[in-house]
């Protein structure tokens, strides 16, 4: 999967070194169980590269920099490359100043948010990543116009023997990537994901997605959180937000000017990292071993399932739906590559 993704991106004009970075971040999503943001997206990414909507040979650069902040111009590169650059820069700033906040404009869809939030964790740092979605599928609370994205936010916190605490959520009840998976499979969606923008009734048939708007987590609270992420990721960085957002999956070549931000916080500026990680472990064990409500079989901490899936899939492979394999083999034929099924 990693080699196929790298080869496909290279065939679309992405330099080999950049293709390897982007492929690694994409397949990390598959390994950790965020299937809607991994190789599932490869065909769409290739289409944007071939159409010119995304710049395959971008030069990412720093526009402004201070001891603890930076603004990055992604030059319309693949979002995976831009946010990897931003995360590494945030880590660099945090090593020097204790915290690094990096805003981004002229970027694109970057895949699974948790991949980037977890990058500072390896440096005994807390990571925070958030993005303005590359399409608006959610209305402000009480509205019917899709003016908000499912704007994701992710946190990464180091632990000791326990799995790092990694929370990766959309501000909608379900991510639109998950909705896309239902569109491909034809499986009905549960109540609460989407409502018809004219009637307010639940949208369950994936064929009717175009007529619906997604619902936020926690009602007005999720809507407010999506708004805050949009203002900090979009407006603060001179990136797209609200009516300015361009759906990268629709025909056209106009850049999306996607905005994101990446934060790294050095734990050592507060207390010794080993002490912090031991305390995180203690609290995680306390919570996981606490009394259960009726109907629950376990208390799961954000990040433990992620680590388990990564270990299992690294050892045993990633199960891909037949429809997706067929799509990827079609992509291989278009790009004149060895099919995934033949590797």
C-alpha cells in the first residue's frame, strides 16, 4: 500500500521525496484505523494533482516567524506535505521557546488529523492540530445552509507504558469521509448524522447526501467549536472560511486555500517528562478500571485502540473493501503502474 501510494503520487508529478512523505502519512491513517483518510482518498488526490488544482511541485515557505509562532505558505501543495512541514516547525519552535504555534494557508486536505497531533509526542511534547475542512457540509446551529466544515481537531499527549493519548474528532457527529464510505458501500446511515436541508428530517439513504447537511456533535456546542476552529485556522491565517471554502472534490482548478494550525508544547517547561508520563499513566489506569455503567463492557481511553490497530495491521495487513481495490486497480491502469493486487 505504501509503495503503491508513493508510486501513484510520483506518477502525478510529485517529486519522489515528497511522494514518500505524503504516502507515509496517508498509510499511517490506514494502519491506525482511520480508513476514510488513507488510501481510500488516493484517487481523489491524484485527480486534483492531474487537474492542476493541487501543485505537485510546490515550494513550502515561512512567511512570518517569531520565537514561538510562524505563518507558513503551503504554495498549494498536498496538505500532507504542508502539515508535516508545519508540525516539524512547531516542534522546532517549542524546543527553543516551550511552545510553537504554526498557522498555514494555501494548503489542501491533509488526511487524518491524529497523524499530525501525534508527531510532537515523540519529542515529549503535547501536539494539537486543527483544520478548516476542504468542503462545507455542516450548517451553523439552527441554520440550513452549509457554511461550516466538519472541522477536525486532534490532540496528542505523551504517556509512559500506556498508549499516547490521541483524540482525533470531527466537529460533526460523523466525518464526511465516513459518509463517503457509506456512499460507496450503499449502507444506510443512522439517524443523527445528516438532515435534509429543506425538511429537517433525517437523511439515511446515502443517495440523498447531496440534499442534506451534517449535524454537529453536542448541538450548538459542536457548531460553536467548528466556528472557533474555522476562525483560527482560516481567518487568522488568511485562508478560506465560510462561503469562501472550495470543495476540492468538485470539478475545477481553483486552489482551495485551505487553512490549518499546528501547536507543539514542550512538557519539560512544566515538569520532568518522565514524571508527567507516569502521572498520565496513573490517571488512565484509574479511569479504565473505574466502575462501568450497565450496558458497557469497558472504558476505553483515546489512543489505546489506535495503538492496538496499528500493531495488528502492521503484522497482519489492512483489509480493503473489494470496491476500493477495484478503484485502485483502475487508477493503476490510468497511471500505467503495477496494480495493487499484483504487488
